[in-house]
C-alpha cells in the first residue's frame, strides 16, 4: 500500500508485506483496505502504528467491495452488504442482493461489487447475478 499527497510529491509506503491489497478507503484518521489472498481480511492502518485486522474472512471468502462513511465501513460478502464499525465491532447485514425478475419467486442472487454510501443510502452493483444498480 502506498500514498502520495494530493498535490503530488514523494510516494510513501503505508503497509508492506500484504497479500493482494484492493478496495481502499480512507478518512482523516486511518486507511482501510481489503487484503485478498487465500483468506481475505479488511485491514486498518492509523499513523505509524502497525496495520491491524478489522474483519476476518472465513475460509476462502472474498470481499469484492469496500467503502467508508463516518465511523462505519461497508463491505460486500457473498450476496450481502455489511456495515461494521471502523473498530471492527457491530457487524450487521444491511442489504442482500435479490433478483426480482420473477416477483412471485424472488431469488437471492448477485455478489455486490461496486459500492458507494452517503448520509441515507448504500448503493451497490450486482453484476453477473442481476446486472443492476
């Protein structure tokens, strides 16, 4: 993981020795990212302190999306969108991808991918299962 000032300048390492860091989010206090590999996790780095795990995956689960709003991280896991505190507490499911092509037979389908959040909504895409936003 690397960073640079928005005005440009020298590139600095944030964290080294990561598996495959993806899906980065940041606020004034910390940087968060998904560390994909044989097992995945969501990592957090504050200042000069060592990176710490915020959310651990079970087995070979992947986290295909991550975003941040205030003190909450939002991430995708299987068909669900989760909300968790930036300290890793209070992990809850706030949405599940559902395909309503047959209204009488709704089907849980689609892995949330791209994700954004504002004061009132979490917006996510579900390519492959629903191809929708």
